[in-house]
C-alpha cells in the first residue's frame, strides 16, 4: 500500500471518529449564539479555532513525514 493511500485511509478514519463524537461534544464555551424572536444566529468561534489547530497539526505531521522520505 502506497503512502498516500495509507494517509487517506487514516484521515478518513479520523474524520469518522470525529463525526461519531461530535454530538457528544456539543457546543463549546465561547461559541456565540444570539436569539431574538424567531431568528437565531450561531457562530462557533471556539469550535473553528480548535478545528483549525487540529488540522494544522495534522498537516504539519503529514508534511514532516513526507519530507523525511
């Protein structure tokens, strides 16, 4: 199995596990939500920051792994 195939399979497995855990996590403290009448505005700022950090870490590890080959 080539390196890219294995990387894609691992990324898929990680996304699957995150998808399973997502309902358990729910909204994080710091996520912004406004309710006024029948209108609701929700912006998950803390969730976006955490996802950005995790994806940056994953990309760093993948980049480091492929440059060693």
